[in-house]
C-alpha cells in the first residue's frame, strides 16, 4: 500500500500546482482534488500548504486569478496559468526529469 504524504521536496508543490492548471482554470479545492486524483491518492496536499503556494505563484506572475461561480453556485477564486507560468512549468518539468533520472541512476548503482 502506498504511503500518503504531504512531505514534498521544495519546489515540487509549485510544479504540481502549475501542472494542474494546464487544461483549465481551477479553484483551490479543484487544484487539491486534481493533484490527489492524478497521483492516485498518494499525494495529499493540505489547504495550509496550497494557499501560500498559490499566493506566491500569483506574485511571481506564473498564475492569475479571478472570481467565478463554482459547481455549486458559490463564489470562488479561480486560478489559471499565464504564458510566463507555462514557460516556468516547461523549465521545471525539464529540471524535475533530470533530477528524477539522476536519483534513478544512483539507486541502480551497485
């Protein structure tokens, strides 16, 4: 059974948030659920970690926000990826893949 964790490497949460916004704008709860579902419920992100990341990403210009109505007709803040955010995501994915490959190499070394 996989361990559920919210102990992510520094920067990984930002990467996951940016990736969750590629297909469509989402509100905070939608971002959390997208990450959980995409990770097959292995990665559980708490709101106390998510919202500071959202504010930071917005300050950096990687995402933008606007208010809209949620699925249950409640006012919600929706986040979407900016062009700068897409470029950052592409850069971070390349870095992550290089990092993961290096870890795999170390683990396979006798």
